[in-house]
């Protein structure tokens, strides 16, 4: 079995679109990979720690946790 993991970041213009636009973006991406022979498995959330960045004169950014959405596909 072969797996492919693809990052998914939806975009939404809240003045013009509803949450269904996000669903459509996900559906389109799944369809693109399906046409290439990949089967959708699931959407995973992957958390990671972003290291702090020290800046000049103490003006850096602190470290923080962030999460990314990843789409998992399989074939074979």
C-alpha cells in the first residue's frame, strides 16, 4: 500500500462565501487526487511547535503551537 499526505488550508471570504465554500475546496482537492488514482482516507490535524525567533533589541516573536490539516490518500 502506498500513501500520500497533502496539506490542506482552506480560504474563505466571509463577506462573500459560506462554510460550504470550504467544503467545496476540500471536495475539489479530493477529486483531483482521485482522478490520479489516489483514494481519500481521512483528514488529519498535525500539531507542531514553532520555535521562538529572537529579534534585535528584544523584539522577537515567542514560540507557539500551531496545527495543520493534512489530507491522507492511499492506493495500491
